[in-house]
C-alpha cells in the first residue's frame, strides 16, 4: 500500500504539471495563430538555422536525425519543441552549478606523469586510450592496487554492507534508484548507526529515478535521522517534466579507501530478492587504492554543486592502502554538459583495439552509425564480438527497438545473445583478457549523451579474466539470435524504423 500511495502521489504531481505545460504550449501556438505572420516567418528562418547548427556541430548525427526531420517537417512546432527541451540547460540553476563545480573540480584530478608513462609503455596497444582518458577526458590513470568484480548484485551487496560497517570518517552514496526493502533497509541501519557515531554520511539519489519508490519528502526523513541527503535535480513546475539529464551514476565511497560502482541500484530486484523480470543479472565492482580518489571527487563535485558544503575536497583524500600492483585503472565520469563524449569514445577505443574478442553486456541497445560500424569492423577484423541483451524485457517498447538493431549487426558478423533466464542490467565491455570497462553506461542514447554517468576503465589486471568468464557463462544460458529471427516483415521494419527515430525521447 505504501508503494502504491507513493506512486500515485508522485504520478499525480507529474500529470498535473504535464497538463499545465501542455496548456502553455497550446496557448503559445494559439497566440502565434492570432498574431502577425512575421512571427511564424521568424520561426521558420530559425528552424533552418537550428538544422544547420545541428548538422555542423553534432558528434552523433544519426541520433540527432530525429530533430532534423521533426524541424524540417514541422518548422514552427518543431522549433518550439527543440527550444523548449533545451531550455533546461539554460535556465536550470542545478546544471549551471554543476558546470561550475565540474570546472573547479579539475584541480583535484592530478595525473602522476610517471604512472601514465609506465602505463603507456606496458600497454602500448592502449597508450592512445590512456592519453585520451587522462588528457582529453581529464581523469587520471592510476596503478591498480585493488579491484574486485562481483558478477551478481547478490554477491556484491554483502561485501558493500561489510565495508560500510568499517567506516570511520565518511560514507558517500550517489545512486539513480533507492527503494525501501531488504537491501536498502540493511544499509540504512548501518548508516544511522554510523551517523550517531559522528561519521559523515551523505546520500544523493535522482528524483526522477526514485520518483515511484520514495516519497517526495524522503530526503527530509533521512536528514531527521542524521543523514545528509540530496534529491538530485528535483522535479519543479517550470519545465520540470522534460528534465532530460538525470543522475544515473552508482557510486559508494567509504573513508576514501574503498569505492563501489557497477550496475546495481539500491533496491531488492537488483539482488534477486524481488523478482519482476526473471533472474536479474547485474554486477558490482570494488576498488581500493589511489583510484578511489576519483570516485570521491566525482561524488563531492555533484554534492557541492547542489549543496555547498566543502571548501576543499582534500580533507577527504586518504592515504593509499598498500597493495600489489595489478595493471592500471581509471574511474571516469560522463556529463551531458560538455562537448566530450567520454563513455562512447572509451567504448569505441576498446572496439578499435580488439584483436581476439570483445564481449558486451547492455540492457538496452540503441546505437548510432558510428557504434554500429565499429562493432561490425571489429568482427570483420576476425574478433569474436558478442553482445548480450535481456531475454525478458523491463520496457517492451525499448526492447523492440533494441531488437531492431540485431539484423544489421548479425549480418556484419556480430553475435547477439539474449539472456534466457531474465534481465541483463550489467554494462560491461571486456576485450582480449587485457582491458575492460565496467560502469553505469548503457549502449543507448540516454546513457551516452543525456545522463550523468560513471565508469571504470581497467587494463592489465588478472581479474579481467573474471569478467571474461562471467560473460562466457552467461552466453551458455542465453539464446544466440539467428539472422532469420532478426529479420522482420516490411511493415514491422518500417514501424521500428520510425520508433528508432524517436528513441532519444524514450
């Protein structure tokens, strides 16, 4: 009953303001119809300018094609919709603060030049990737002194809980979804106790991501327990319904010594306590050592953009724990507020350097021509390229769009598997026993271009083989899709083509 009540209260809120914004748009259109024709002429000229700007500046034109077609077909409403959706980036104080905070945080991402040079020498095939992550993306490459991969949320959750119990200074959590249940309540009990002991406990969750799982005043409830809490980018009446850019990150940092990330959110379905879509296949990674600092900075950057709490991040930097070096590691973030497409560039870099194999987990597959061509080219170079997607979907419409990409990929030599037992939620690239990327970034438009995300690039670790073996085991219980199964009748192909154009809005 509590969940239903929460769902209905937030849903009613959204619907009221959706209607409100729709009425505003209708009023604008009516006003245009009653006023002089020169207003429409200006918008038509503006539509041409916008199309030219999109074509000239787009780094993912096949994904931006939706706007080109919409504005071309409907210049006036299309232009208004484009400007209306983009208005959040201009008027949102949250986004402006994040941009400033991200720029300020660059001072804390300091690359050890000796480590970078060493990484380039030891991983010559990936030296361009190291340089890109460090120089262009701005995230340091560290020696890996502690990395563990847990192939299921069920396995990672107990480790997360035990590490939280060891906290002495601070616990930071940044997650897309939080839902009350066995997982969250267990963590909350630890955090309440730690807060009473004087530990700095902070929680940040996305307001849209947790819209149907938490009440609108949940952040206040945590504050009453002594836990500092932020509901990221709360829905508001002004353009609130179309706030596209959400905090999809999953980060936990404990005392600056241990960090967790991966695919799981903080809800019971992610550890298979609650079953919605069959077996939930997800992952958790644990990082120790100097690389934890990048996770700490990422969290504090978002936190201080919304609630200015810390004059300096340096008090949260811990002395690195001793550990044997096992390759190199680079945690990185993705933001829609700059011109760098970090996540896609890292994925593309892995594909371009693949020789023997590249295995991919993704719950959603909505990709542009650049990614399609990179996947097919890797297969044509002789690599074993496999993509594992869900066998049981959580969003049927998105699943149909995902399946619409199978045919061109299979024809190009890419192997596509659907995870028969249930839903794949992991977001993983692993290649040649040498390199992997594990994080929150799906192979879809929203993760690659619209959301705040995070990932971890790993090179040369022996534990990369654990990730490889995990994917191979998943393939054994998955169905390999044939070309015949991926070929649809002309009408369905046409309808899926139309849906793919509007995938950025889904």
